[in-house]
């Protein structure tokens, strides 16, 4: 570099230093002038307001906040200005079941970890984690503004350990008046998923008034299981009102719901876990629910609830809440004696009655077998055998009826050929044949209908049973979800993106069973002839994404049906004896019931009407 270049760089450096010095001096002069103006304004304020400003100025000076920032915070946060800023600090309460990390920002739980469970990826199961999860009271401020206590800093107390093994901590939200504050206290019970959560409003009647206080609760369910589709189908908000009526909605089906009646509890349910707020003294006055399902690979759903707390305007008001952070285990939820177990889908819609089959039969037997062995593949096998023993009398009657129909088939075929152009006459002669032979044509249908509730009950029970979660059997790593043996990498319409082996076995055995019973179908009717083969194929895509425990059960049930049918028809049912009995029944004098007489009379009238139309 030459001499001119050096001189130029030095001059530029001097100019830069001079600019920085001048800018800082100007800013300092402006702050001094602003402080002078604020001091003059303070002289004109009431003494109480001056004291608030002085306290805020001292706090601001300690944290490096300028007077301008202090004025802005005072305008935005009103009496809670002192809590507007702070440093986040966390405290942990933990027992054998749950670990709760609390934060002084909002005085609320920041993370909820269930210690006995893992996610499908093998990571710690976080029931609550992330900034979307928050809870707080909406406080009205001046100028039609409001404040959520989840946004300000509380003063934490010390963790207290009690003789019964429980632990507690309190968080206090101060105001400029020491006699006015909001306090949250939490107590984690020993070896329990329950947390006692009490909201204390002290001297707040002048700020909150004497009407309902709005408690805002946002919660997000993250992907915990293998199937996002199943999780979203089970992502719901449930509630029970003061009249003990239970209701719910699924987040994928509804985005909002308003309940204008007192509620005892509100539950945000996932597939196998839930977070429930239970009002222990006074009910929530009302609730306004909003939800959304983000387009995210990791977020199942989000809910934003506004629950009305019935504040009566007293100077020292408490609203106790019990919070459940835990699994959807039927026995655990039932023990709480508030019918929280109703959030588990054991039967709904037109098949709501099957929940009683699950409650009175399936669950007690399942729990009993679970006490004998920890192998859930074996438990399902024993449960299947037990159920087949229960329905054995109906199964036997069905096979006997099938055998009788098989014996009568040649005669039915003869009648069908004789009256092929007159279905009305064929129906009358068919009924006469059944009557003379002593055969009930519905004998095989009724037993099958009686078995239907159990089949539907299993359809509800297995996908909802948390006991099966992450339990492996044979090639299935998790019986609560589908047992994929091959992933395509793409989705086949109406089938899926994988092959579930238990579903394939279930379909194959269903086809074998249909082939075994092919003689009972009406061969002249193409629908009746091929439906037993088409139906299992139609169900293949539906069950391909269902829980492996369910398709394993149906597969076992089919295998047992095939074996039983072969044994009963080969060694127990004597077709010759049945044929002889039918022939003997034909020779007996037939007495017609009034219903049979009316039925025959109706058939005759219809036959005459058809003949008249033909003429």
C-alpha cells in the first residue's frame, strides 16, 4: 500500500470512531431527556401510581430495561407488570409412574413423561411436550385488553415432600399489591397418575369481578404409535356433565363444540393415553372446544379448550382440580369412580350394546388370563377357546341345521326345477317341505346372529387394549398395530402400503371355511353362490391396517371353526339318522299353527294375484 492509501484508511477510521461516539452521546442525551420528562409526569400521578412506577423502575434498572420499556410493560401488563419479565427456571416432581417438569413461566407443567411406557420408536413417552401445550387464566385488563397467566413469570416455592410419599410445589403470580395474587399449587400423589391442582385467587375480585373466570387449556398430541391413521381416529375430546351424561367428538370430524352446561371432567384422549381435568369441588360452568389437525408427520392433533371457572367474587377463592396424566387402562380409569373408563371405545353406534359383552365377559376373562401368563399370543389363544366354548351350543345347533338342509337339498333342487318359473309356488312348496320334515330354515342363521355380538365386541376390544401395546408374538412386533411383513414403499388403493400376514391368514381360512360350506349356498343364485368367497376379499383391505391381535383372533376362530365342523360332521352328526328322522317327521300328522295358516293363506292370495296379472 502506498502513502495515500494509508492516509485514506486512517481518515476513514477516525470518521467511523467519531460517528460511533456521536451516536452514543445522542442516544444518552435522549434517554436523559426521556427520564426527565417521565420524572415530571410522575409528579402529576397519584401517590399509589408513583409507588408502582418507582418499583417498576427499580426492577427495570436491575434487569437493564429502559424507562421506555417500563412504560410499555406497565401499559400492556397492568398490575402484573412486575411478572412481565424474568428468567425461566424448571422444577421436577417425580414418582414411579410419571415425571412432571414445571416451569415458572406460567407456573405450569412444561413436560409430562410417562415412565413405564416408550413411544413406538423406543424413545421416552412424552405425554406433553412443546410450546403449544399451556394452561392459564385469562385476566381482563384496561382498554379491553387481556392477559393469559401462561405468558408471565411466577414466583416458585420450594418442593415439599409429605409423609405419604406425595410431593408438592406452589407458584405465585404477584401484582403490584401484595394482598392481590394468583397462586397455583400442585401435589403429585405417591405411585399415582393423579395430580392435585388448586387455583387460588386471593384479593382478585377487583380485577376479575364476580363472574366466571376463563381457564384456557391448550394441548397437543404427538405421534406415539406406529399408525398415524389409527391415532387420529382415536384422537378425541370427551366430557361428562353434572347430570352424568357422557359425550365426545373426534378431532378429525369436528373442529369446534360449545357446551353450555356444567361439566364434571374434560378429557383429551389419545389412542392409548389421555390427559383429564376433573373438577373436584364445583363443576366447570361451561366449555368451548376448538381443535385442528395440522398437516404434520408428527402431530396427531391439537385442542384449545376454554373452561369457565365459577368465580364468586370472594376475596379468597379456591378451585380444586384433579389432573390425570396416564394410560387408557380400563381398570385404572374405572377405579376413579367418575366413569372415565367410558373414553375407551368398547362399542359405539348401532353396536353400542357390545360394550356390555366386553365389560362383563371379555375384559374379566382377559385380565384373569393375563394373571396366568405374560405371553399375550397365548392369552388370545386361550380367550378364543373360552369364547368358542361359550357359543358351542349355538355352533352345534347351527351344524345340525346345516346337516338337515344338506339332507333336504335333493328334494329342494327337485322343487326348484319343477317351479322354476313360479317362485311364489316354489316358496309355498318349500315351506311345506320344511314343515313336514320338522326343519327350521332359520336354524343355521340364528346361532350365527347370536355370535355376531362377540365378533363385534372383539373388533372394539383389541385395538383399544393398552395391555397389547408393544407386546410381541411370532413375527408381530406389536399386537396393538398391524403385523407388516413387507412394506411396498407406495400405497395400493383400498389395500395399503404393506402386507399384514395375520390378515392374509385370516382371509385364507375364511375362504377355506366358505369352500367347506359351499353345499349350503343356493347354487342357482349367483349372489348367494359367490358372496362367501367375495366377502373375505373385500375385507382384506379393511383389516390390513387393523391390530394384529384382532386378525390373529379371527384367524384362530376360523381354524377352530374348520376343525369343529369337520369333527362334528364326521364323528358326531349321523346324516343317515337325520334323514330317517326327517322321513319319520313327514309321516306324522301335521298340525298347523295359526301363524302357519295365515302365512299359507297369504301365499295363496299372492299366487292367485300373480295368475290374474298373467291373464
